[in-house]
C-alpha cells in the first residue's frame, strides 16, 4: 500500500527534504491533494493559498539545493488561524467585520515560521474573533457531524485530517487545547509572555496566548521554539534565551511528581473521559512517576475570574466596531460583546485582584508537584446540531462553557499547558489529557507528553475523513 507524503511524520518528511530525497514541492503537492480530498467534509480553511504555497515551496527547494537548509521546518506546510496577519492574504477573523482586511505585513509568529522555511497552505477557520469554542463553520475530522472545538477549530481539523503537520492557534480559554483535544492532535499553549501576539487579533489581551497544534509532541516543541522570543511590539513578552525544548525530551518521567486533582477537574466530566485521565495517571506511575493528590485552590473563583477579565477586555477591543457596524457581527458574538459592555469596572478590577490570588495559590500548590495532569475537556466532540452536554444532575451545559471550564485555569494562571491524545472513546472519538507545568517549563511538560506518546499508539493518527473522491 502506497504511503502518501502527507501521512509521514514531520521528522521523516524533514529528513527526506534535508537529504534531498524529496523536495518541498512534492510535500506541498501532497498536502494540497489531501486538502482537496477532505475539505468538502470539514471546511477547515477559510482561504487556501495554493499559488503562494507552490511559490514558497519552489523557493525552499532552490534554497536547500544551494546548501541553505534552515532546519526541520524548512519546506513543511503550515496552516494559520485566520486571526494571524498574513501579508497580502486576507485575515478576516472569520467575521464579516473584516471581510476586506488584507494586511501588509505578517504577524510575529508567521514571520518567524516563514524565516524557519515553512510554507503557507492557507488560513484556517476560527470561531468568529475567537469568541467561542465550537467553530460552527467546520466539521470534526473524526466525525464531520461533530464540532472540531474552538476557537482554533479549523487548525485542529486541518492537522487532525492530515492536511498539515503544523497549524497555528490562539488560546484565551483553551482555544488551542480544546480543538486539539477533540480532533486528536497535540496542542501547546506556552507560558504567558513566551511568544509574541503582535499581529494577532485579540480576544482578551491579558489571557491571550499563541501556539501550535501538531501531530506529535516533538513537532510542538520544534514549532514553539521557532515562535518564541521577545518582541517589543508585545509588551507582555519576556526576554529569555532561545528555548531548547527537545534536548532531554526523551528522558522519561521517573521521579517526577504528577499532581492529580481531587476537585474541579472531576466535576461534570463524562465517565469515559475521567477514566482515561485515571488510566493515563497510572501509566505515568508505571513509568516511574509519583502520583500526588492535590486540591485545586480557589477553584470556585477560576471561571468568574476568567470571564470577568475576558468579557471586559473583549468588549473594549470591539468597542469601535460595535458603534460603527454592529450588524456585521454574528448574533452570538454581538450578544457576548453587549454583555461585556454592561460589566462594571469594579467587577473587572476584582477579577484582576482575584487572578493575583489564584496565581499565588497555584504557585504554592506546585511546591509539591512538577506538573498537573487533568482531562483537557469534559467529554468528546459535541454534535454540531446540538452542542450541549447533559449531566446526570440535570444540568445542561453548552459546549463552549464545558470546554473552556476545563482549560481556563491555565489561562488565568498563565501557566504552560500541553494537550496530548490519550485514547479513543468506544465511538472512535479522541480523548486527551492536558499537562500543566510551572512558568516557562514548557520543556518539562513536553517531556511528560513525549513519555505518554511513546507508551501508547494514540498520538499521530490521521482521521479517516470521508473524501470527495477516490485517489
């Protein structure tokens, strides 16, 4: 059976490009063929940049032929969430508000990945302005009748379907980890300040993070290292030495203290999802890690703090558009912005104060553990026609609320978090876990994630999307 280039792991494709066994042109052609096969079913892309991709691939081939090989991302296809500015390519935030927006320059992350030699395949769909976690325009690659998560739903679907090895997402309340979790990919939200958000449409400036969705853990480390670094255009970025996320990634977990939450992450979670988290913890214990039960501090304040910050900041960002052309927002997002405008300044200030207390309490919790292990989301991908969870106690919870509930703590605290596929449900849908680490300890959560990846046969699978026609 012939194996297509898009099916190979990034490391293998990269090595074949480096040795000139294959060319970036062939790799991009394979990605574009796969895109055309699956796109009718999942609608992961708002814009496909085929001509740009072919030109960039030809340039990469020429550079490598001349001895200018830039590293493992050179010639590798890239999907970019439609919040990131891309020079000469529309950046709409999946909204009519910006239907005609064509930036003249690249966002910081896109510029850095282009410098590493990546090839732009297209812009991926997002929940409008990243204000939601279901991405209604897009289908899940494992079941197109289900949501791909969000807000980076197009990126999750594109990676999960095998179109690209790397796609960019943003994470304000879980928007990298949620689609990664329900689409069966790896997703890395770095520490707040690790990477520049310059040129990325904001949802909530003090909660926004940028990062990659990838097929495996090593790829996430490679992409995140390329994206990282100080940028004076983003005052939140921290001036740190260039990160090395790969050295020691295979060192294992022996002796590491894994925090197992006894509250918050155990409430309103599907039994199958909770069981996967428990089995994953036992797997890590079998690899030599020590499991330490921990109580999540100030748990009752986590969501009020997240929404107290997000609502006010999002409404401030969109204030001008709400005055000039409110009809161009979808009803859903316009209602959320209007609600934020009604929020009191005192509520926002109290949310800021609460975040500081939460961060201090989590710092104390981490005195006894190295990382925290928890379900990424409380259940598998919800149905697109009915994106809700119905819990045993009669509570009906919208998917956006349910998904962000589990992921928001890492945004409030600003801690790095890695989503890793851990199992598949009885219905064949991905179930993941998230590993949350200490500030700027991305290398450590990648190390734990890599150990899980090597101990299972779950990470790296490509979804069998119904295709438009046989090859």
